[in-house]
C-alpha cells in the first residue's frame, strides 16, 4: 500500500440534489467555504485549503428520505439518489491532529440539509499521522506474549454479574477461572470504582488470585481492569494494576474520548482493551454515522491494542457479515510499513455455539473470544465452562463437528444442553 499525501475520506450520501452539487456542499462546509463569498476568500486560498471532491459514483435511488429534516431543490422531486463520494483535504489545514481530524471528516456535514443520508465509510491518512501517533504498543503479538497463548484464540470471559459483587467475591470468581486455565478475564464496562467494589481493592483481590494460580500452573491469566475515568484517575489506576503484576487495562473509548485515549496511551505500559460501549448510536442507522472500519482506525491510531467487534448470532442488531468485516478491518494496515493492527474481541452472547462459525468466517486465530454467561453459567461450574469453550474452539479449528467432539468431553457435552442452538 502507499500512503496518501492528503487526508481522504469515503462517504455514502443520499440527496435530492444533484449529487455533484451536494458533494461540493460537503467539501465547502468542511473546509474554506461559506454560504456567501467573504473578504479574504481568494481563489489562491481555495486552491490551497479547500477540500476536493475526488470521486462521485451513483449507487442507487430511494423514494423517501432515510432521515428527517432534509431539503428539496426548487422544483425538485422527492426521489433521492445515493452515491459514493470521496473527499480530500490538505494536511496543512489541521496538521497531524487526531481530534481535529474528527472535526474535519465527521463534523457538521451530518447536519447539512442537502442530505437525507450521510455515512462515513473509510479514511486514509498521510504518513505524518503515524509519526505523531504510534498506535498500539502491544497489539496482537504483545498480547500473545503476555498471555502466553499462541496458535489459537484467547479464551475469555466477562465478570458476571456485571455489578454487585464485592472486591473479595470478584477475586474468588477470578481465582476459580484462573485455576481452570482461562486465558483472559475482563471487567464489565459497568464496573469501575464504585463504593461497593472499589478499584484498588478489586485489583488487589483479583491479582492475588491470579498470581496464586500462576504459581501453581505456570500460566498467568490476563485480566483487563476497567479503569475508565478522568485522565489522572486512569493514570493512577493503571499504576495500581502494574504494581500488582497485572497485564492489561480496559477503557470505554467513547466515554474518555480521543484526547483522553491519546494521553492515557502515552502513559500506559500495559495493553489497552478498548470497549466500544455506546457504539450503536453512531452506526445503527444504515444511512447515518460511521462504519466500524473508519471509526476503529482512529482508535487504533490513538493507542488501542484490543477493540470489541460484537459476535456472531449476537444479542444486538448487528449482522454476522458486519461483525466479520469489523474483525477483519482491525488487521488491515493503517500505513505502509506501520500496520498498527489491533486484536478483535468477540463478545455479546457468545457460547460454544459460535466458535465454529467464527473460525469458518475468519480462518484466523488472532482474536479474543469472550463469553460471560457462556462460561460462568455452565451447569458444571466455571471450570467446566472454560473447558467447554476451549474444546469447542479446538473442534472448530480441527474441523470436527461440535456434537462429535462433545461425545468425548463431559464439559462440552453438558454445554450442548445448557446453550442450545
């Protein structure tokens, strides 16, 4: 791949206006344009700083607007055309600034009356961004090194119930999971630093259990502690995890924002598990918002080592095809010679049942597969839940039908009834 010399962004638009005119409206709104000529807006300035329309490709028509509030041209019809549009900007407009990049490629343009649909599909950045932002410090290789898991997915779970357990009870549960050889455990995004389960006490109890299990088994479970908060709080919480021998921390990316993630990643000496809580508001309407490949590129740039991608047959509205596209996108290089890949995290109602489909679709072991109730609610206990999930993935990667493999494994066999298809 080659890096562009200008910032480039691809969009899906829907408009009752001439799509070429609508694209120029976008370009003007997001660079030097105003609705009337102003002093100082010379031809030379526009040539130097205006956004350019690089591509317009008509893709279809719709009879009614996908979103409310859009306008019609004078004498126009209600028919809207959809088109793929590429805009570009000179990097000198903003420099390699991630927060200002967001305002440029995904700012006021979503509100323009000319559009009844507008969605950011992809973004490509000049090399200058990779100089300022180094991206994931650990990524796939570092996560595998710290967890000592190679050649297969990391098998994980989420602390359930999400909230309500004390620090001591959380430590006991993680201890059982670690004794069972689980690779990865994460806090739920709803568990942070509440009075009923203070962060520091939770870290102490959990890491005591993890370290005891590691002394016995030689395997150290990776635990992603949710340290979401204000910048100074996150730095302090990170240092607590590091001091107790922890190997991962977690933050809800939309809650802390790009500037928060950038500053925290500069401080962090541990992999950052990026949780996408709130993501649905940006993407659920198919004609509005962001695509995951575009959105996740910026979080990789900011420093996330892991990013959630949902899961197959999930409890939310996202299709399986979308989930797989999202997972694959995290392995697509951001820059030539500087790929900045992140580890995809599968979650959301996952059990033994989705392992085969996930493997068949991805054909890659580079992922974290987390099941909350799919482990903790196993009828034979959490150790059997870990074993069943591990065996389901072994069967998937070897091409053995789940039921066939379950005949030789009691934990997996019990999971067939506990988690019906």
